[in-house]
């Protein structure tokens, strides 16, 4: 009787470990697109490509993968809310069979200057283990928001135009034209 109980418990524990092995066999790669600007600045778009592959022997069910962004500037280390950075924040796959891959393109608009690190994470519904890709680091240059070359013509031109119109109107009143 004791052998039967031990065998039953051992079988049940192996079944539970089978699902853990399935999620631990998710391999995630991440690479920046080659067409990305070499020195991106605020307002530019970057794209990252990831491949999520089930290299195990069991299917992974309910796979969810998402992109995360972390600012790594010294003294300003923090996760970044992707609301303005990317509309494409997650993908799902109902079943990822052994050997099957999911290829994903992650577009991202650069909002703020600084040093950043991007990573893709994935989890399956049954085990809840989180798997991550290697990090990809990038630097975003500051883009001048106010450019004096564009502001000066407007700052001087609008008052000159108003004064010119006032002078023309006054001239027309005096001459009766």
C-alpha cells in the first residue's frame, strides 16, 4: 500500500513538473532592426524584433509576451510607462507547440532623452514562470524643442506685419484712397 501511495505521489509531482519544463523551454531572442538610426533622438521611431520559441517537448498554453522599457540613467533608474512610447505592448498565443516560433515586431517612438534598456518577457497560463530575453540598450539624444532659427522670423515677422498693416491703414485714411 505504501508503494502505491508513493508511486501515485511521484507520478502527480512529475505531471506538475512537466508544465514547469514546458514554460522553461521558451526561448526569447531580441534584436534591434538594422534600419534603426545609429544615434536616435527624441521623436524618432525604433523597431525591435523578437522570436519566442518553444524548444521543449510539451506545448505551452496561453502564452503572453510583452515589452518592457527601463530608464537606466544614473540616479533616474526607473521603469517607463509605455503609454506614449508604444501602442504595441503585448502579444498572445493560445498554444505554442514544441518547435513552434512566434515572430514579433515591436515599434517604439522615442519620447524622452536618456539611456534605456528594453526587454521582452513571456509567461504561460499554466505555470506562471516568467522568461525574459537578453537586454538591448540604447541611448536617446535630446532634440531641441525650441529652435531659434525657426522662432526668430516669427517673433520679428508678426509684429512687423502688424505694424505694416497699421501704417498702411493710416496712410489710406489720410490720403482717402
